[in-house]
């Protein structure tokens, strides 16, 4: 038995990226009204146009500018009155070998922390009131197994995702009982998120992953939807969706 998302208001920040589009599509197909927020309103509108159902909304946000997240919350409040689900899928990284400490500059560290930690906190802060109005609000952050195994595109990205995991624990205590917060933690996902990967990268990773494939955006979107429909007695928890990658 599962809870229905029919008619619920779902805000997807980073909604024009691979995981964001897949997530928006799944929720829309299940009857939710989806707010697709991305850097470009034109791209967000293109995603909304392709969604099943009706009542969706496209918006532009700059996630490192907290005022745009506050404005998005005001827009959602004016249009819908509340929000039921907030999904934080936006992120940024840059491949830097872990041993090359000099290449991981202060500027890159600051950019990664702003985009992958501060922005998620700012989004929660902006939407807290609207989620509380729902009476059964849910926040889902997209983390990464790099936050727990320390293996990822660079050390700062691993640290930011570890911080996101801890943020979820802390917020679960203060937002309960009216709002739940969960993490979905992927391994390698077949999107263009990490630049510079070689053509055979996916095949190499798949061969060393227990389930013998890498994740798809749909795998992660399915897990995010499950947080709203099946994992309704969970909060402050990280669900790993990596094909067993972390076991290696």
C-alpha cells in the first residue's frame, strides 16, 4: 500500500537536469502538479510542456542566490498556497584528482560548497513554511555515495555530500513532525553531470559494480518518488541507490 501524490504540489529544484527531468516526469505521471525550477526559464518551460497532466509551472532560479529561492517560494505560495514535496536535485562538480591538492583551489571549494550544500539548506529554509502548511511535507535531497566512501570527482564534492547527509539528520529533528526529510544517495549515474568522462567510463564502472550496470536518471527518480509514496514512516535517513557500488 502506498500514499498517493495525486494533486500534490511538488517543487523540483534542478528540474532541467537529467535526474530533475526524470523526477518531474514521474511525479506528473502520478497526478502531481510539478514546479520545475532551473537556471533557464526557457528550459524549464520545455520540461513542463512535455509533462503529462496539467497545473505545472516553470520557474528560473539561481540556487547560489538565496533571494531567488525565497522568491520562488513566494511564487509557489501565490499560485498553490502550499507545497507538499521539495526535491533538491541541483548540483555541480569538477573532476580533480584527489592527490592534486593544489588544483583544488579556494575558489573551486567555495563554488562546490555554495552549490552542493548552502543552496540545499537555503531552499529548505525558503520552503519550510509552505511545507509545514501541507501537514505532511517532504524534502528529498540528492546526495552521493561519495559522501560516505570519500571517492568522487574531487575531495570538496565528497565533503559537500557528507555535509548534506549530516544536514538531513539535523533537519529531521527540527522539522518533525510536520515535515520529513530524506536523502537519496546515488553512485555513478548515466547523465552528463560530471564533465570530461571518457567514452568507455560507464562500461568500466558497470563491470566493477555488483549489479553490473550504472544507474539511470530513472532509477534515482523512482527512489525519490518512493520517498513520497512508500517510505512514509522514515525521516533523517539516506537511501543508497547505487547497484551495490559502495560495496567495492
